[in-house]
């Protein structure tokens, strides 16, 4: 039997929790997808693109109209101009874009800074390419960044820093001050920034998204990765994009063509059309803030400690007043005995230390949120 290249990596915690939710008929608030559908208008746009004969391969870099619309959107929001021809690539989801970016630039023994807790695809993608993850933890309980620690972690082998804002799983966000500090510590170096911004249109309480595109010196060394799935509640369509300077994009596309060649054509056509209506993505902040506020208001008076999420559609709940079980054990108890599924926060760390925090996805119908919180309030 062939030996494993990543022997310590199992299958995604998200798929595992969804399987358990289905097995025990628990409300699935683990995996990050809505339980409501996308708009009929967007579905009709896909059908129209198919009916018009757009059913063959797209160019490997993506449908030009979609790249053009992404360029216009970024320029409008962040005042930075990406060339649709040379600096924007459409991918089969953000996860593919992240893997492609790491594969394109990380070589044997290169070091990559990962800020923990971190999305579970970063670490194995680095290891598959012979790189070495270097871990820096966010500061509990506000999950702020210790930039001095990141500075101390840099050396001549540091190839890349991965950032994620709004942050999955914590719901924390990077501030303008954070981005300026990142810009300062990487200035004059050859370090590449991989900026995972898939929740860029889901921020709360008047906060604004601090994209690398807002900081030209950072943009010049960054691969900005985003996704349409979170913005338009179409996670199953698996379409994302990568924006980067032409020199970086050229290397990214060399790998991209080997991984998928090109993304789904009619889906790209539909996104290009709906991007002509900015109100569709600009309304998502308010839409999801109402979901977040409903979720935490329904838990008011419960034994969970809540620090309201600042972005994403995830909320962390601390359960130390309820149980001394570790987060994996407590989550299993919730699934089997309470009927609600979360995600143990330890799944987002390379060392599975004891934690007493779970992540819950509130991108759910109001009735689902009410039913779930009724169960959680009994603890």
C-alpha cells in the first residue's frame, strides 16, 4: 500500500460533523452553509446562460465579463485596480484557489505563517508542497493578533503569511491598524501575503472590510482570494477567484490549469450578470447581522458566554459554566443528547489542546435558529 504524504491529516471536521448530525437527526449548525436557497433571479441567470449555449470550457483564466465585473467591484469598494486580463483568475471555489496559491509559491522547507485558529485547508496544503507551517495564535478571548509574535516568527525562510478576515472560525476582523502593521513588517521583504477574504460582504455593527486591496503596498505582494458562495448563498456552486499582480498571477495560472483548467462556464456567466447589481452583495451585512442578533438574543439568559461575532456567519459560544468536558466531548454530547451540532474550536488548531468553545453557523432560517436555541437554553 502507498504511504501517505500527509499521514496526520484526516477528513474535514465539517464533513464529519455533518455526518454525525444526519446520523443523530441533530440540527446542523456546524458546516458553513445556509439552509435557505439562493435567489430565483440568480438561478434564472444560470439557466439563461445554459440556454444561450455557454456550456463548453471557459478560458483557463475565466470568463472575461466576470473578471471585468470583479475588477469594477474591487475598484468601487477599495479604490484599487486589478487588470481583468492579467491579474484576475476565476477558480473552482476559494479552497481550490488557496491550494493553487500555496502550490505555486511554497517550495521544500519554505516557512508559512498560519494564524490560529485557522481554516483547516491551510496546513495540509503547505505540507503537501514540502513547506513548514509556523503557528501564531490569536489572543484569547478577543482573538486579536499579536504582531510582535508574528514579527519574531519571520526569518529568511519565510515565504508566505496567510491572513483571513473576516475570520473563520472566530468572527474576528482585521482593523486598519492591523493591516498597517502587516504592511510594515513585510515591507522590503519577498514575503507573499495570501489573503483569504471570502466573508468580505458579511460584517456587522458598522465595521468595514479591510481588504489587502485597500493598501497598495500590500496588494503588490498579495494574492487576494474570495468566493461567490458565501455572498450569494451558493456554496454548492464552488466558484471563487484570485486577484494578484501580473507576475504572481502568471505563476498562479500555471498551477491552476493543472488542477482544474477552468471553472464552470454558465455559473460564471450568471455571476457576471448579477454583479451588475451591487445592492445584491451590499445588503448581506444587514441580512446576516439580523441573523446574528436573533441567535444571540435567543440565547440571552442561557449559560453560554457570548462575544458577538464581528463578521462571517459564525458565532462562538463558551460553555465553561455548563460542563468540564473538552470541546470534542461536549460537542458529541450536544449531538447525541441535545440534538444540535456545532464545531469544536480545537479542530482549527494544530495542537488539540483543551478548549471550552464551540463554533455555530447562524446562516439558518429563523425557525431553525429558534429551534436550536430552545434546545441550547436548556443546558
